[in-house]
């Protein structure tokens, strides 16, 4: 039966393909198709893992101290019984044989089915058994992973060619670093139950130019593995099991979309200036060094934001040391051939967890108001100094610049500069070269910083407005929480006032000012930002040409004369009219 689900469109384009369901904890589990002919060996792996867990449970049972609570033994007995029930392995083995799913994937698929059945049970005792089954299954998955050593790796999902290029990932949620691992996999779109427009997962999807819809509440429950899906990343619609007519319509739209993209590519070589000859600089936001290649190809005049934390977010790896960081930063600097590269120091916390492998540093579950970004770096001076030295060393090879996220207090600024000086001294003592006049910039993304802008103007070489966080903090909306996503509004008069004010003050003081939040890459807002006097935009390279197209058509003089009316409009209707006039 055809039905449609609605969510938040975060990355445009139309994807048509079959659903690949990733279960909740499943990003911890490998997903791949076993090679034809290897099904029986895979089934045996599952049986071996069951046997291993059976032995483990027996040993635990035997080793229970005499004074152990009775419940403990009973608990192990229940787990033993669940494990001994042949039904638990039966279905996964069928899935391995018929669908060629790998063992862990087949088991978690069955587990989800079972848990769903338990969800409808009223009896509290039986309901409780659901968690026993989950725990047993998790033990088996662990045993499977131990067999395969490094198999806790979502990069295995759809290892190339396995599922063809027409697969759409459906998940409850995907962590930003997991998205990055999908970069080389063949899939055409993704749908998640959670997430908001500027959650980091959505940002990564956009940079990968993959149609995506997030915040589709119950998508992972309502869509079944293998369902045909049409995903409209422009409208935020997911059509499940589309009929032939619908499919044909969407295929036509998809073809139009591709044509449009080809046309857009022709703008690559034209100069970026408005119709009234105001020169505009377009920079790129990147998450990985190799993104710089695309950025340059599409005409970016520098990297306005290199989210360096993505180098730190692989949960299984130890944090990269100075040499590793230096080589990554230098790679970007080299790729950009002397153009500026703003390396934003680690911004972890909130929806970005820091890799903890081999270290005791963990950042899971840090609130957006918590120990994030520079706040965290200042509490970990050794990690911060290591990063600063690596950036400084890269500055000997090109225009690497330091950009600091989430500053609000003068004393944070003092401490940051103290550590930058210390990093310079350390390099000096080692005799290593760096640019002693490296530029240091601040992100303006906390309302407090926007309200004391002269402090930032006095202390820094350049400023960049992080609208994603500025909106989050001004409107008190967690940007990754779909429950409040409808309140996340870049056009809220408070935001427009803050933006206009920051840009105006910075321009007057003659300090470079850019916007590097998602607003800069939204072509529907280009005219508004131009009208506020913005000349430096930094966005995902996927948006560069769309924004450029708007710039080429715009008349800044006219737009500037129309912005005051937008700013004076506090009533929604009045604002809509003023904006309509601005866009006309
Ligand atoms: C922002 O907050 O607007 C920004 C660019 O930084 P991030 O999205 O990485 O928090
Ligand atoms: Mg930010």
C-alpha cells in the first residue's frame, strides 16, 4: 500500500530506491551482503556465536559466589533458556540464506521483530522478557564481533556494489561521523526518525549531496526493509511503496533536477559579483580535507570553515596526534594553493561526540549548553595545544588560520591567546617553522558575543557568524531536537536584528565578517544577507553555485534600501510582505 511520511527536508534532490533498514543500535553492527555461496559459512558463524555465549553463561553460572543473590542465578537461567530456544536462531538463519544478510544484521533484524511483538504485550512480566531477549542477542552480536575483530564498523554497510546504487538508508538516527563513513558507500538517500535541519548529520548529508529527510518520527518503524521509497529532499516527503504512476512522475522530476544541476555547473567559471558590480567572496565549509578538492573545483576562494572535529570523532580511534593533525591540515592548505583556510578548533559536545578510543576523554551526551567547543578545549589544554601546534605548523605552507568556536567571555579569549602564544613558543623552542602572524578569528555564535561585538572586533583578525548556533541559543532551541524543530526560525526578527547588527558593526570597523552557518548556503536567504551588507559567505560546496546564481541576479543597492523595512516588521504578516518585496 502506498503511503507518505513527512519530515524535515535537509538535503535536496530526489532519490528512488529500496529501503535498507538500520536498526537502533545497529550502527554498531556491520551490515553487508555475504558473497553468494558463503551463506552456509555465515549461518555457521551465527551458530558458533550462540555456542560461545552458551558456554559463557554456563561459566558465569558456575562461578557465581555462594552468597550471590538468588535473582542472579535465575537471571542467568532465563538467558540460558532464551539462548537454547532454537526459534531465536531460526529466522536469522533463514535471512542469511534467503537475503544474504550478514549474521549480525540478520540477528538484529529478527530482534527488532521480536521487540515489536513484545511492545504490544500488556503483561508486565512478559514485557520485561523483551529486555532479556535484547541482552542475549547483544551478547551474541558481541561474540560475532569478536570473531571478526574489527567488525563494529558501519563502513561495512553496503560495501561497494553489494546493494547497488539504489538503496536508501532508513534509521532511527545516524551520528555525524557515521554519515561520513557512508561517503564511499553506494546509496542514494537517507531518512531518519530524529534530527533537525542544522543537526550535524544533516549538514554532512548536504555536503555529500545526498537527498535526505530527517525528523520523520516513526519512519524506521513504518518502513520495512526492501520497501521501495521515493525520497523528496526538497519537500521533506518520503513515499513508501509508490505506485507506477507516482514513480513515473518522480522519475521525470528527478531527470529535471539533474538537468538543472548540469546547467548550474556552467556558472562555475563566472566572476562572483552582483548585477550592480559588488564583488562577493564565496568560501567553502568542509568536514574532511579531501572536500577541499570539490570546493576549489566549484570556485570557492578559500575554506571559511574546516570543522576539524571530524578528524577526532571516530569512536574507535585514539585522538589524532600532532603529526597526524599537521598532515591533515597541511593537506587542506596544499589543496587550496595559497587560499585562506580557516581551521576551526575542535567543536565537540552536543550532537558531536569525540572519539574516545585509547583515551579517557569522552564527549557523549554533552548538552548544547555544556562543556562544548572552546569551553572544552580550555579544560583540556594539552589536547588544545597539540591542535594549535599542528595548525601553526601548517601555516608555514599556506594561509592556515585559526578560528575559535563558541566564545563569549573576555577571559576565555585571554586564555585562548595565552595558549596560542604558548604553542608558538613550543614550536620556536623545537625550531619548527610557522607563520608568527597567523590570523586568529572568532565565531560569533552565542548571543552574548553578538551583544559585545566590540570586544571581538578589538581582539581578533576576522569574525565569522555561526548562525546555526546563534539561532539555537537565541531562540533556546536544541538544533538537533526534532520536537522543537518547527520553532527553529532563521527569519525570527530577533535573529535578523542580531545579524544586521553584527554585519553593520564589523563593516564599520573594517574587520572581515562572514556568515558560515547554514543560512549562508540557503539561496532563499542570499538576497536578505546581501541587503544586510554581507560580502563573505561560507557554505557547503554543494550550495556554492545555487547561491552564486542568486548573487549574479541581485542588486545590492536596491536590496540595502529594502532591508530596513524587513527589520522594522515584528508582525509575521508585515514581515512576510517586506520580505516578499525584498525578494521581488
Ligand atoms: C554554526 O554554528 O553556525 C556553525 C557554522 O558551526 P557548527 O554548525 O559546526 O556548530
Ligand atoms: Mg557552531
